């Protein structure tokens, strides 16, 4: 929590994280982002399953 004053004001009391703090938070969240990122799969006419939307009919 980053506060400068006695009265809490979320906008004026905010201090952005340092580069080191940001980098650490970004690295710690990398595994979760990778594990929960969506993957789109579709099926071509010949039955092959492909990554992406190449198998979705245009009409």
C-alpha cells in the first residue's frame, strides 16, 4: 500500500510501483497467465483439429 497522507485518498495517494516491483509482479504472474490463457481450436472438413479458427466455415 502506498500512502502519503493521513487521510486515505486512492487517487492522490497512489504511487506507481518501481521497475523492480513491476518486473517481480509480472514474472510471478507469468505461470498463471500461461495456464489460463485461452486456446481456440477448430475442425477442418477432413476431420483434422487445428489451432485457430481456420476450420470455421465462412458462411
